[in-house]
């Protein structure tokens, strides 16, 4: 027989990073899901938004129609998830809900306009597609930028454009048509209009200066705050853009919200009691069936014992009769 080799064992190539419990609690994480019937554009928007929120987002999260928001909130604590982002769509408009877990509040935004990541890349002359664009958590800048997601690229600062192109590791310039390298350097390295844009300079950790350039990756979102409510999409309304409530109406809404919560608790308790009753009924039926089985087995053994005694007695009587006859 041919000699069989040993089963290959895959060795871990990545180093395990020890993350402290404090860092797990303080790092924001989110679930990005869709609810109800949505179009293909909203599905693609959910995929793009998961990419933007990576790596602290469940990219491979599987959804089903039977999943409720309470289900996501129930497992959020195990995965240290702090926010839930829900995309919905109606005939009038599309909406995005931002939920703070585990107790709310919930912010509802109307998607006034949006552009997918593929649309943003299609509009660029030289779209960026680096593999490390989504390897770190996103940084939110509140001043001086639009609402689109951008990737940050760094380079050397204070060096001529032609020299920078010569120092690049990838996409080396073609110098076959140049008689002298000085022509290439003095001509700016034959840079295009997009490459000729000057990068912003920033101080480096080593003491020098580096050039920083932002490249838009998408998606673009224009959000309009519509409603703020307590809890996870079921509490009292704190703010509504299109409705103004009087104090009396606000009290009525709060009372209705409390009533909904109490009904939800009651339904949950009834469901738990029903499950417990079914389990108890099944357990009693199993015990009854076991008792019947044991009783039937015991009766059979008693019948066997009685038959043995009767046989023994009959043999004994027959022996005495024969003994008497012989006497």
C-alpha cells in the first residue's frame, strides 16, 4: 500500500490581538440591517454602509423576515454592539433609524438623497480602490467636509512632483520616450490633473511632514431628522419635525407608550408561561407513559411467578398421589 501522509494542519498566520474588556466596552460597534420590503438600491446602500462602518460592524450578518428588532437588541450585549442602524423604505420615501442600545433613544432620518459607492467611483477619473481602506474604524469630521465618505492617502511632502513619481514603489513611470530624466522631473512627472492637486501637509510622528490627500469612496448621504423617540422604536415621541404636540397630547402619547410597554411585558410573560406549561405537560405525559410501561412489565413478571408456583404445586400433588398409590 502507498504510504499515506499526515493530515496537514493549518498554522495561524495572524497574530492574536489581546483586547481588554474596557476597550471592548468603549469601542462603538453596530449592526446595519434592513427592514421590510426594500429595493435593490437600498440593499446596495446597506452593503456600502457596512463597508464604511468596518471593521466594527457585522459585515456577514444574515437577516430573515422573522427577525425582530428585539432579537438584535437581545444579542447585542454578547457582541458588545452599541448601535443599531435600520434602513426602511415606503412608497413616499426611504428612512434610516439610528438606535442606541440597549435602551434607546431612536433617531429617525429621512434619506433626502443618496449616492451609492459605485456611482461615486464611476464619476471619478482615477477611482481609489485600496485594500486597506476599510481596515480601520471611520473618523468623523464635523467641520469643513461634506457628508461623503473619504479615504485618506499619505505621501511625502516638500518634494517635486516628478521626484515623487520616481520614488513610488507601485505604478513606476514610463521613461522610454524621454531623452533625459531631467525632462521628466521638470515636467512634473507628466502628472494628470487629478494627480497635480496639492495634498495638505500634516506633521509626522517622526518629526518631518507628510502630505495627506482625501479621496472620496462613497456612499453619499443627505439626511433629514424627522423624529426622536424613547426606547427602541416604541417609546414616547420627544421630537417630530412635522407634528407639534400640546402638553395634553404629549401626556396621552406617553400614556399610550407606557400601555404598549406593559402589554409587551404581559405578552412576553404569557408566552413564557405557555412554553413552560407545554414543557410541564410533556413531562407529565412522559412520566405517565413510563408508569404504565413499568406497571405492565411488573404484571407480566407476577404472572410468570404465579405460573411457576402453580406448576410446582401440581407437580408436588402428583408426586404425593403416586406415592400413595404405591403404598
